[in-house]
C-alpha cells in the first residue's frame, strides 16, 4: 500500500524550496506566544490550557492540516502533472494512502511537536496539559489530513473550502450553535484530551466513545472516497 | 502567392522581385501605455469578482459579497421597522466584525490575480506591451484594493441609505459614513498590498491562499490573545503597542484614534493619540513596503 517513491515526491512537493517556510511560521508564532505568556503571567494551568486550546488546537492544527492535506495532492491535480503519476503501474488507492501518510506525518510534526514544546514552556506540563493537547493534536492531524486530502481531490478550491470549514464552521458556528460542536474534528480531539487530563481544565461537548467512533469513521470514509474520486478523475482545463 | 521557382540570386540578380502580397501596416490609433494600464486594471478588477470568467469562478466572490451585505440589510431592516434613532452598529466597526469574510475574500482572490500569471508564465507577455513594471504593479495593486473597497464599502452604503430611510439625522450619519469610508479605504489598500505580496511570492495558488489567511487571521488571533493576557495581568501599558503586530488591529487603532470609532476592545481602551500617530505611520510604511516588495519581485520575474 505504501509507495516510497510517491512518498518522496509528496514530501518534496510539500517541503521543497520556500514552501516549508509557511509551515515553520505558525509553530514559531505559537512558541513566541507561549514564551510571551509565560514571561507576562508565570506558569498557570488554566492560561496554558486556554492558549493551547485557543491557538494551537483551534487555529494552528487545522491550518497546517489544510496546507499539508490539500498541498499533498491539490497542486498536482491543478497543474495536470498528476497524469504522469496516474499512468504508472501504481494503484490509485495506494497513491491516496501514501499521500495520506505523508500529510499526516507533516501535520503531526509541524503541529503536535510545537504544541508539546509550547505546553512545556507554558507550565512545564502541569496537570498533563501539554501531553493532553499533544494527544489531541496528533489525533486531529489524522482526521484533518484525511478530510482535506479528500477536498483536494474533489475541488479546485480545496484550500478555500478547507479554511472556511476550519475558521467559520469550527470557530464561529462552534461558538454560536451547540450542535455544530458535535460535528467538529476539534471537539472530537478535545474529548481525548479531556480523558488525559481528567479534571475540569479541558472540556469537550462530545463523549469519548462518540468522538473515537466519529474520528475513525471520518478518516476511513474520507480516504475511501478520495481514492474513489482519484480512480475516476477527469482533468478539467484551467478555468 | 508567388509561384516563381526561386533562382540563385548571384546567377540572375535582375530577375529577383519582391512581391507585394497585401500585408498592410497598422495605421489605426496607438492607444499607448495609459490605455494598457487601464485595461489591465479593469480586467483585474472584473476578474476579482469573476466577471468575464467561468460561472464556477463567480460563485465564491459573489457568495462572499452577499455574506458581506446581508448583515447590513438586516441592521437596516431592524432600524426601519423599529424606528430606531441610531443604527445598532457603527460604520467603522462593520469591517472589524466581518473581518473573517474579508480575509477569505482576499485569500481567494489575491492569488488568482497574480499567481496564475506567474505559473503560466504570462508575465513576459504583459511586458511585451508598452507597459512598465510600475504599471503592472500599480494596476494589480489598484485593482485588488478597489475590489476590497467595493466589498467593504457597499455594506456601509447600505447602512447609510438605510439610516436615511429610517429618518435619522442626515448630517451626523453622513459624517460617520464618511469616517467609515476612510477607514475601509485604508483597510483595502493595506490588506490588498499584504495579500498581493504574499500571493506574488509563490506561483502555487494553494500556498498563496494559505499564506494570506495565516498572516491575516493568525496574527489577529495571536495579538488579541496577547492583549487579553496583558490586560488580565495588568500590563496595560503594553496593550496599545501589541496592536501594531496585526493588520486588523492596526486599522482598529487608527480609526479609534482619528476616526471617532469605539476601540475594538472597549475594556482595554484604544491607543493614545501619540501611539495613534505611530499606528498611521506603520500603516503607511506597510503600504509603501508592499509596493516596494512587489516592484522588486517583478524586476526579473518569469524571464
């Protein structure tokens, strides 16, 4: 299923030249904020949870997920160079699977690792806050990558749609309509974080079993549908 | 046309002839550099709303334009029906509340304005016309800023017309409407410049979109988080300087100092007048810097 050549090409497409810069920008910002908060405020478990929940999990993870997930396949479909890959004797489903693995790995490295470091800067992992949000970021990376990889195969405007989902649906509607929170990757990941910290620092609106089931379902269905779309891909001309 | 068998010229020099096959030189008006610049501007501006492009590319800008205007219509409807003596939103605050929509619009349209020219290497074709580098940059910059101005000023126009329909005080509403227009004009030029610079750095549209969104919304989120923490820990002196680090809080600082707008974070207070001058200077410096970076970027692009 995993094809090392496809993986190498995808890594190069994601991290080559100056593209990695934007991926470094967000984690660097998180670390700067964490350091500033620690300097202003000292170690405080609640503030640490707020910063990690509000900035790392709510903003940084989805943004990096959008960049890595759609960037793994979107540009290739966009400029038509995907035909050279599709004409090789590699199964379409293994192309999708490989690209998903790469997208997950990139998202995890650029979101979970900085979250963990920021957690340690903020309060030295008091009450397991750093570990909890790192687990949440890791889990969210998988679901976001699968979801945005699917978007990349479905639409040319995958990045915009992904951003609208991440910023408008999860942040705006999530804070206004309680029901939207049940259908949000962020809340599913928070359910796991809640399990890790145990007490009231991290709260999620979704029960743990529901969250795990939905996460698994979204990942599997999105991956299956993405390979289904890729297997009958038609290349449209530039608008 | 010519059916003559070609003869070696040194053998029979007197038999060579040049046939007039009817090509004619262009003797119509030469419309020149200003016309080319104007055309590029209007094409870019129309393109930013998907006009003259496929139906699919009209969907997103028109949808965002609608989303921008609907709240204004609701405010106006409420004000007219309940006979309010004043609108329930300030003109200057409207863009602040809907900044996510503005950011998404800019993120979607700035790369489509410049990235595709870079990726399909059409930039050299532009420069084969009688336009200079400054013309290209000015036309694209102006078009992006105008598109954003249309997006942000139309809801204000709706609010103003609505306030007159609701028989509010004409002079006061017009003054506030004018202040709102100045504020969104500044916002349009600043955001347009930032968006184009980020989009022009990469020929890949997806990365351009992500870069614009990351810079606009993440910097705003980061700055407001830091402001909140500085407020909670009584570091109130730092708050007015933190606003310098994100485009939206910059505009907010300028308008709350000079344009009579309530500050975006009322409990934190706006910047002092001295700090407000620095806000204006930073905004102007950023606009000049984005023009300068674009000029540098197009010095040897695509050749």
